[in-house]
């Protein structure tokens, strides 16, 4: 299967640069797999678009301000550091810029008010990655310093600096477990009021955790889909979530995944279990593309994804490539807003 089969034309002005005025104000294209048709609605209508008894599964990971902007020591040159993953202790995996100048032993400092965070480059890695060491000048808590000094790690297709609005809107209202460098964007549409309306309609909700890494932006560099490898991302499915998902499947109720990350988490767990999902923490390594057999997810709420991306391939696996791309072309014609801060698609 060729990666080029998952391409489509998107005018740059349809890439959303800011969130909608309110979370539920976005549009949602409802795609019916059985009939091969779709209709246009508002996210505010979502409780009515779902069915009483549905189990909605969300990803409750919390985005942390992983983008650090500072100065080299002693030269004073500008430095940018994107924290990708905690490697244990005071070590992190990171992307740094300018990469050629930041060799092992190089140091930089990042500060906000009285808080100063230091970085030392320890090792070079592949694709511009580095292992770095982080510490505070005053010996205090490093995570607290990252929260003070860091910037919201907006995706590269958002062509503006992060602002105060992003601290709130690039985070789901139910975010709990700190650990992601990107938001589970389908969940950004769900407001407290919308969740309350779902509960009032007897729509059940449970949460899993998948900490989203930089791999979510990783381009598919191969020509053949099957040769691509996704980066592993840490997943936790608790006892309550596993019980709720297994019960819904046993009772013949729909499991509605909010986002591709939720889908990867629960489908990875189902493959490993070869039966009922077991509560556990595990790395999710599953790459879902057309031909995959879904064991858990019956409906999917997701945003519109980049051409040739692994996320678009997952959606195509769920609903069929031709149908998905036809719906995307119509969304372009109707000027839907695309990507992280854009509109949504509900696939049933």
C-alpha cells in the first residue's frame, strides 16, 4: 500500500490557527460507514448524535509546557529545546535548535522571574534528538520549573507563538496525568456542559491514559505504508476503565473512542489480551492502517488529520480510505477547519 494513496489537497488557510470561540462551537462531520454517506452538524449536538448506553472513552493525559526558549552559556545565542520524553532521573530526550552548535557538553539556561532551569547536552541521538540533563539552579523541583519556564508545545503547522489562551484550550477539561507533548485533540471539543448533557442522556464515560509523544508529528518517511514504524507511547488502563469497556462489549453497547490516541490504547490492549482487556501500564506500539481488524472501537470522534500521516491511515482503516478521502474533499469544499484546533468528524 503506497503512502501516496493517503494524500489530499488542503488550502493552507483552512489550517486552524486558533481554537473556536467555545469548545462545542466547532462543526462535526458525521460519517456513516454502513450507508457511505455523511451529514454536517455542530459539536454541541454530540449528545443527541450518540445513543443512550454508549460508552465514551477519553484520553485523560495532560499536556505539559515542553517547549523551552533560552540562551546558550556563555555565548548568549538563542536556544530552543523541545522535551520529548522523560528518560529517568534528571535525563530527558529532547529536540534542540540549533542542533549543529549544541554538541555534548554544551549548556543553556532558561528562566522566568526568579526560576532558572539549566540544560546540558549529554548525547547525540538520531533525527536531531539529544539526551539532555535538566536541573534547577536553586536545587528545587524541575517539573515545577518546566511549568514556570516552558511554553505550550503547539504543533508546527500553527504559525504563531503560544499565548495565554493555549494554556487552557490546548488541554482537555478532564486532563489528569501529566506527560504529553501534544494534546489529544478530539477531546478539546468536549466542554463540561457537553459532558453533563451526555451523562443526562445515559451516555457512560470512562478514561484511559496515553501520553502523546513527538511521534504524533513524525512524518511517514517510507514509500510503503507497511514499512512505517510508530514510536511507542506509554499507556495506562485502570481497573475501572477495563471493567467498563469489557462490560460494554459483553452487553453489545457501542464503545465510542474520543481520538486516535484512545483508539490505539484500547486496541493495543485488546490485541495483547486476546480476550477481555486487562488493567495495566504498557507501551502502545500498534500502527493501525487499512486491513486492521478493530476489536473494541465501534465509533470514533476525531479531528481532520494531515495528508500522508499515520493518523489519517488509522481513520482510513476504520472507515475505508475512499470514503474518508471523499468526506475530506467535501469538508475542504465546505471550508471546515483542519488539524488540532479545527473541526471534528464522528464516524459511526
